[in-house]
C-alpha cells in the first residue's frame, strides 16, 4: 500500500566469443548490449532514480578509447541511456552496422564486457554524480576501474577516517566513492606487484603491459579492500584491461545469481531475469555464495573465489516478501506460504464467518500471498464441508449436499490503484484529499452491513497510505468489519543495508509502542533505553547492544497492532478495523533459507547495523524532547 524505496539492481555480461560470432549466429554484434538492456529492464522495479552502463573493449590499440560509460537520471533512465548508445550507430550504413570487425575497431560500446546498474538512493543524495557506475581513470589500462553495486555500508565514517589517514582523498563523502578509492588503491598495488615481476623477467614496453594483464589477480585486490566493509552488498567492477568481478557480502544479505555457457557469462541481482533474458532453466543458474566473488579474466576464464569468510546466513527476508520478482520459482512458493500461514489468525479476526467475508488484496505485490491465503482458506472450508457431510449420516439428500458443496471462498478485486493520479500538490489538506482518491473501489462487491472485508498486503511500514486512503475508501463499501492483513511481521526497526527506511519515527509499530508506554505510565522504559543507548556511543560498534528492543518488550504483537488501529483509523470510519500481522515464526517457516529478519526482530547481522539503530534512536529522542 505504501511504496518502499527499492534496492539497487546490478547486471554484468561477459561475451566469451568474438563479436563476429554473434553477428553470424544472431544477426547482430550487439548481442551483449541487447541482453544487458533486457537484464536491466527486467529489474526496473529495483531502480527508479537513475541508471548507468559501462563497457570495455578488449585489445584496443594505444590511442583508441576502450572504456565507455553512459548514465541518466529519472524513471526513464534505462531507455535514455540505451537510446544515447544507439545514437552512435544511427548514421551507419547497413553494411557498416553489420560489420563486426568495423564495429570492434571504430564504434563506442562495441565491446565484450558490459556492466549495468539501476539506482535507488539509500543515502538521500541525488544527482548524476551519484549514479553508478563510477569511474577511476588511469593511463595504465589495467588500473582503470568502473564500479557499481547494490549495497549500503554502515561504517563509512570509520573507513573514511582510515583511508584519509594513509593519504587517499575520495572525491565525495559517500560510500560508493570511498569503495571506489579503496578498490582502486588495491588495484594499483596489484598492478605494481605484477609490474615488478615483469621487470624481473626482463620484459619492457608493451611486453610489461601484456604480462600485467595476463597475471593480475583480482582476488588479491578484493581480499585487501573488502575486509573492513560492514553492510549488505553485491559490488561489481570492470577494469580497463577487461577483467570483471562481482563480490557478495559474507552474511549473504544482498542477492546475486550467475550463469555461464560457451557463449556468455551473466550475473544479475535476481534469478528469473537471467532465465527470461537467456531462456535457460533455473537449475542452471547459480547463486553467488556469501563472501564469494565471481572473477572473469581478460581471456574469459571464469572462477569463483572465497574472498571473505562466510558468516551466519542472514540473507534478507524482505527480498522474498517484497522486492524480488515473484516469478522466481522459490519466491513464488514462499509468498504463497506466507499467505497460507495467516489463515488461523484471519479466521479468528472474522470469528470463522467465511460465508459473510470477502477476501482481496492491495497492492499487486501482495497478489501471490493472496493466492496462498485463498488456498489455506479453501483447505479449511473443505474440512468444514467434510464434517458437515459426515454429520448428515449415510443417506443425505441432494438438497442438503448442494447447500454444503455450494459454499465458496468469496474473493473480489475490491480496490484498484488509479495509476494516472499523482499526489503532486504539496499543500497539506489538498494533498491528503488527493491521496484519499488514489484507489478506486469496486462498488457492489460485498453486502453492506453484513459482510466482513479482508485485505492482504505484503507489508505495513509507515501506515500513512492506510490512514490517508485505504481504510476510508474501503469503508465506503459498508463492510461490517475491515481486516487489514500483513504477510510480513511488524516492521519495527530501520534497515541500513539497502532499503530507504532509516528514521524511527517512520514506523507505525514504533509509534504505537511509544504511545502504549505513555498511556500506561511507563515513560521510564523510554528514558532507560535512551540512557543505555547514549552510554555506549563511545564503544566500538562490536560491543554495542540494540536497546530499542526494550521499547517493544512490555507488549504483545496484538497489543501493538490494536494501538496501530487507533492511530491509523480515520475519524468517521463506520466499520470496525483490525490489523493482523504475520508472526515471526511464520516468516521463518515460509522463508527458511533467508533468516535476515532485522527489520522485524532488531537482530542486525553486522555490528554496524546495531551502531546505526543506536544512533537513530538517540536522534529520535533528542529531537522529540529537544535535548
């Protein structure tokens, strides 16, 4: 119901044959460029604020450009960057356009190594200078570096202090620039190491250049540059000599998948986009493991290397609930299970009155959980039917059977988002009135005053859309009761690994818990949590504790949900309103291999996450009470 800012998306392609091969087999040497476009467009949901691509042309002659980049801002950035690339080819004759050798020699972006990025800002910083890929230029081909990633670092301040202390000078105080400087610095050292080996063997001139490019080891670069990174990340890079890499964080927080055959190697943030773009079965696509890097040499040799020791698996569960494409075979099953596991709580909320309840979903991302919920309700209803038929005895008449067998789960498309309507007016009352009309309702979809209405969503974070739009518009249908169902648990804590939710005050669960503490004369709990948080500010992040958990500790999930209903139900609402959440155990049962649940539990996988939530809570208290 309320849009969260998505995580960034990455895509990498390495062509393993000469461009002439693709021209002959597929009718175009732009095979790699076209596949990159597909991979990026299929991940469009992961980036709306900007996009960029980089390309490296192998074996360019001295004086010829070999590294290319295109970037753009806005929701149409993917289209814009590829149109800009294609503009380089519009004056060509048909013969030139299909001459792979000509393209390789003279045309920009006619290369073998590609990298694409879809950006969603997690830092609040915007502008073209923050759009990936970032470039670090050098006269030595092997020292040129293009970098992009799906990530957010929690210890930027510590890394910045350390690298500036040894003389490095990042252009901006931003995690991508700092990481570019770190990786670039270690790449310089690796090139110098191999340079010394080449000189020791008596090589000179271009002989040294070729030796460096044939013997450089990016695993060394990544081991020395990434060991301090605290956060969730998939970082991708290209060097000017044609080396490419992708590295995943040791907790496995952010996802990455890769595939190779004899023609192409591909990496992307999501598995189904590779399946779709290359038409390959999911069994042939591999997941990049925690702490692992995918390394592709200049010659096209592909290997994986364990760069950092894997930690306890903390793969992000919100990826499964909300961000990743639901067409992934495993994600589809997991989202269905999330909906199915809510059935007992839903039945309790409607007092088991299935016959007088209509079920629906908002928004479209909740549709798969909706199907799982319906399946669970069907199973429940079938059990009821069996018991009713058994109670009739051995000779039931047809009318009695027909009454029982005609019972159905009633599902309707109750609310439809009006995508043409944009709440562009900033002034408060006018904007709220517009927000209230973002959804259209299907009149006549339930019996007023008789039916309950159950609406499933994938997550309820801030609750603003519920209050400004959803509850009020649904109440117009005249339901006896509105039950808002979240397929995920209560979102109680900020994320610091890639999703834009950083302030404590944004969470309706946190606001509800604070209100309960005030109502029950338990303000001392808030004061104690603040004092303990403040006392550990000077400690190393590894020793910090998440005392925000103390704010929630006195209350059950149901108590917090009930308070949310009070805070979110608009005045004048006639229907009774209830909010039902997925329990944490239900999440773990539905997504057993993605245990990263810090949004819900406060159990941050890295010390930097604990440090950041500590800071956010202190900021909240000091702003609220004007310390």
